[in-house]
């Protein structure tokens, strides 16, 4: 009986997700996504927001480029990957 109870406890604990678990990808905050975009060159942030697009959380960062153009970056909040610019 004790072995069965211990086994059930071990199973329950093995399915618990922890933030420090290296197999669970860390989410990218809006601030981190904005800094990521700014690393790519001399740009000025005009605005930043987070939206749900097709069921995914996406950070949208609006920037002004050095040559005066406006660009919108879409960053996947789960992976940090640039979806589009």
C-alpha cells in the first residue's frame, strides 16, 4: 500500500511544470521583445502592445527607423521569434 501511494506521488510530481525547468521555454515579456528589436539598429520605439492573434500571444512593436520609415515588428511571446516586420 505504501509503495503504491509513493508511486502515485512521484507520478504527480513528475508532471509538475516549473519555471526553472530547462525543457519549458521561458516566455518573452513585452519589455524583452522591445529590447530585442532595438538591438537590430538605431531605431526609436513609437509604441508597443501585446495582442492575441490566431490564438497566440504576440508582442507588436512600432518603431521609427533612422531613414524615417515606420515598421511594425511582431514577436511571438512564447518563443521570442520574430513573426514579421
